[in-house]
């Protein structure tokens, strides 16, 4: 359990959190193909795991697919310095939908390859007719394949088979789970601080465990109040790569079993310098 508090801002000397990331064309030029790559790669891996490894547990599997998409999207956000939140949300939704569609397409292509492998075993004079059968009656295109698969039914463990609209409904639920899992990771990540001046995400520049006395000194410098009792304390300093914005300073105290009291404030360069001076006096900063 974590109790988070924001220290009251003093307009005359307390800096505020940086604004949300602004739209930038160079970032979009990386983000758009990054979303496409994330969707295609995630769909391909999901199909391999589901078809070849026979691993596709209900609920858990689409959650894992969504987390995989999210991991790739977060990497694209960091590499491309993409911070415009509407752009990130739209890209995540489109990547999630493309991943779900891609899974069905790769399943279709796998079925085509299996059928072609069977045809290669036929006599040459029978192969042409068999190929036409695949294209028209047996499989058709991806949409026809999906409709026929729904009509045949989707096995859901044991002897349960969902046919017709129930199969479509189950695929829709899987898609929503994939999208929810992806958004569950991307949304908190996109809320992390970003510096519009240098165009870089904030990152941790210093952190570690400290003793109670040092934590009290740092709390005083940051104009915060430590808890009455605590077992241990940690700190974290985060800033943009260029150091051109305010610094985010966090102090956390373990006050009880599985309970942490966290204070997060924004500090100016002067306060950061005094905090660093205190930390430099410690024999071990780790």
C-alpha cells in the first residue's frame, strides 16, 4: 500500500510539473511505423505461440498479447521521444486493433500453407484443381475464412464449442482484453514527465536508500514533512536529459508492513544542488 502526497506549491519559489508533451512531426514519423511494427510483430508471435506451442489460455493469453504490444509501444515512445498524449492514445488503439486483426490473418495464412503442403503431395495433374478449391470453396479470402471458422465453431476448452455469433463475440472480447491490457501499461507511462524544451522524457538520475537522519534533512530542504515513524527511507531524483526543466524529487518511507508513504515535489536548481550536496556527504549512495 502506498500513500502519495504532493507538497503544497509556493508560487514564488516552488516550480511546477512540466506541461504535457506537445505534438511534433518528427516524433509522429517514428511513432506511426513503430505502432505498425508493434502490431505486426505481436500478432505474429501470438499466432506462433497459439498455433505451434498450443498455448492460449482464456483471458490470460489476450492479456499477455496486450502486454507485449504495450512493451513495444513504450519502447517506440522512448526511442522516438513521443509524448503527445492524444497521438499516443490513438496509436495504441489502432495498434491493438491491428494486432487482433493480424492474429486472424496469420491464422489464415497458416491454414493456406497447410493446405498447399497437402496439395504438393498430390499428383501434378490434380494440383491445379486443388488450388482452385482452396481459393474458392475451402478457404476463400481472409474474411471468408473467418466467417467459415466462426460457422464451424471455436473450441473453448474441453468439449465446449462456440459457433456463429458466439464465436464472433468471443473474438471481440479477446480484442477488448488485448486493448485494455495495452492501454493499462501505456496510459501510466505517457503520464510520466516530459520536457518540451529539450524534447526528452524525464529519467532517474540518482536514487538509493538513506538513513532516517539524512531523510529528515532532505525533507526539510524540500519543504516536506516526514512521517512520525518509519522503518527505512529512499529517495529519487528525476530530470530531463538536458537538465533544462525542474527536477522531480521523491522521498519514500516504509512506515509499516507493505505500506509506504511517498512524497513527490518539484524543486529548482538551487534546491537540487543542496540536496545533492547532502547526498554527496554519504559514504555510500546506493
